[in-house]
């Protein structure tokens, strides 16, 4: 990979309300063979449920396995809604210089994701 910046974005929609999920803490990790998962970035979803770029500063990412973790428990507690998943982890692989969009469709008792654009 060259020195081009890879962009990693996310968008969370609360399907139980049909609205964006704002204020959710999100962390990005890289899988290191020696020490397991290393946190490399973090952020919080904005009022539109988005993280426009979790890599807010210039970082060169190497090919490999990454994990994004969404801390959903606090979000549902603030809404006084019982939920099943205290956090959600999505593991994915970066193999080239592309825009990686990781959307999350969220409800108190289920979620889904896909490779976005």
C-alpha cells in the first residue's frame, strides 16, 4: 500500500425508532499477532448517527484484520430501553486502499451490518 490515507466511516441507524443513533462510542482495533487487538482510533457518532472518519488524523493502515466496536449499552440505557447486546463487534479485513464504510442497523435485540459504499 502507498501512503494514501484510507477512510473508515460508519453510520448507525436505530431501526426500532427509524432514527440515527447518536452518541454511541466507537473504537477501532488492529489485530496484532503478538499482542492481540491494539486500539488505533476512537470516536462518537454525531447527531446523524455517523462517524465521518474514525481515523481523524493521518494514519497509514497496513493490510490486515481490523475490528470496530460499538458500545450500545449506554445508548439504550439513556433511552430507558432494555437491550440484549452491551456492545457489538464487527471484524473485517483491509486489503487495499479503499473507502471502508461499516454501517450498523441496530435494535435492542438484534443488529445487522454489511459492506457499505
